[in-house]
C-alpha cells in the first residue's frame, strides 16, 4: 500500500529531529509514502490512500468553502481513491502561533460542533492517519428513523421494557428554553424514535394527556433500564428540572467514558464520533424548529446523534476491553454519576455552625495577611486586590521587569501567572504575601455558596 501526503511543508521538511521525524517513525512506521508540497508542484497523485494535511490542501480538493474543523477525519474520495484530511503537521507543532491566532477562522462553533484546540492537533493527525491506513469503511447507514411516531405505540413499547439499554438524547430550544424533542433507541435495534414535544408553530405535537403519560412511562423506563447518554449533566438534569422527570442509577455517559480513555482530548460528541466511528460529520445540520422543513431537519439531527452515540458506546467498550484496567476505570466513573446528579439536583446538607466558624477563621487569616502586606509596603491604603496598584508598585516604583501584558491594551499586567513568574525572579517577601492573600481570599469566597435559609431551618 502506498500513501500520498499532500501538504504545505515548512523549512523543516523531512529533516531529522523535526515533527516529520516523529510522524514518520511513530505514525507511518513501515508505510510506503510520498509527500507532495502543493505550493511548489503537485505531481499526479497515484496512490492507494491520499492524506490532505492542512487547510490549503483541503480547500484545493474539497473546495474553497471547506471548513477543516468539520471535514477532518471524514472519508471522501479523490478520483475513486480513499482520502482523509487533517491538520497541517508543521502548524500543529509550531508554538509561535497561539490558539487564538489559529482557531478564529470560524467562530460559528458551539460546544456540540466540536472546535479542536491546537494543542491536540498532533493527536488528531495521528488518529486520522491511522484511520486512513486501516482502510476505507463506509459509514453505518442502517439507521431506521421513526420521526413523529404514534405516541400510544411508543408509550406501550416503553412500558414493557426491562433490563435493556436506552440510548437517549434531547434537543432543547435555546431561545425559549423548551423541549423540542426526545430521541431514543433500544439495545442494538437500528430503529431510532424521535418524539417531538412542540411543533414548529409552538403547538403541542400530541394531546397533552397522552404526552404526559409518555413522559411518565419514559421516567419509569429510565429507572428500570440502563441509560446511555452523552453529557448526562445536561440532558438528565434538564429533564429533571424542567419536566420533573426522574432517572435511575444505571447510567453510562459516553462523554465521561471518553475522558477516562483520552483525558487530554476534547469531549464533545462530534469528537467522539470522529474518533470512534466512520460516520460523517453532521453537527452543522442542527437548526431551530421554525418551519415544517426545519423541524424535520432537527428531528433527523437528533436521530443521528442517538444512532452515532450507540456506535461510540460500542466502540468505547471494545477499545477499553483491550486495555487492562480501562473498563474498571470507566465503571468507577459511572458509579459516581447517580449520586453526583442527585447532589446537583437536591443539594447537600450543611452544618451551619461549622460553616460559620470556618468563615470567622478565614476572615481572621485575611486580616492578618493584609496587616503583614501593609507593614511591608508601608501604605495603609494599598489594596492587594487591585491589579493597577500592583503594577504601579512593582513595575513603576521598584522597576521590576514586566512579565505579562494585556492582549487588549498592551499595558503591563500582574495576573496570577505573572505574579508567580515575578516571585521566581525577585526574592521579595511581599510577592509571596500577596500570593497567599489571593489564595485565602479565594478560599473565603467559596464559603459564601449558601446565603439563603435552608428548608429545615424554616419555622
């Protein structure tokens, strides 16, 4: 098998010790390959696989409007030859540019659409290359979508469901904070049911009594079966707070499992789909339900999320099974889901007496450290919380070297990181005292999490 890599090469080229050296030895290994620099000359591509590295290469073959963040990792074909595009290797390794400089090409992303941090580009280049070398596999298109199904039929089926897996995902309207639809699938069935709550015109999709009964039966089903979901902290909490829908203790969160497998990588469903499946990117298909066509598009989008999540779940378990201790780690995380969700919804009982004593003790420590700062600086009006005063004292008065500047104004800045750098360069005890003051002030602010009266205190 021969691989053609189309990219824009930097001055490093394929020199020993460069990022290309890591790529050749760790990723390509024994693969036969040819690198084409598209900015100098592009020879006719004759290969079994084609890899496009970088936005310029992607635009050359996929069109000027292609978005690399959405196209990366998805199979397509160039003249019948399987191909994948990914990030530019030299750009991923260059630390001269910041995330802000390289990641502002498209600001239309939200958490679901999956913007990729530049620090993780090398990981995704390796993952995309590995997927390409393993060979083309078409996306799983066996999904059987049942949009806007008869509500009685769905309710009847859920009422009989026991000891099964329910793949669940909801869509909510960000403008009205209401439920658009609930999508779910059972076990390994290709059927995905999308039950709308409201139509595009704001009217209930079903008679109120029948929809309430559906929600009641769904809640009961969630108690008896395993719920597989991506980011349960949103979906399950939203259903509990907005629809009073309880859930059971058997929860598998694909987002949490992904963080146990790859702690350093983005956790959006879009990234999980890219890593664990061969499904095409679909997160740009989301829309608001404002017309007949847009509501159907939203329902289909919801169904694709549910179906792809099932593939992610299956492949996560397969991956974890091949790595000792990984399943135990995932199961340990899942055992925490239910109590954590309950604590989020119901809160924690607090010993008011101990909390008051902690506040008083913290206030005393703050008074003492501030007294020490005043003695060291000789100014009773000096405020250690004021960045402006810190800059004036350390940089203007003492002439200390500027460690950081504001990106907006260009003025000297003394945030937490810059103050630590200042402490490493100058042996001034005042800097240590200010750092300690900030630490104590943050600790004190955390004691103000409950200023309201608790239910059991009311008469």
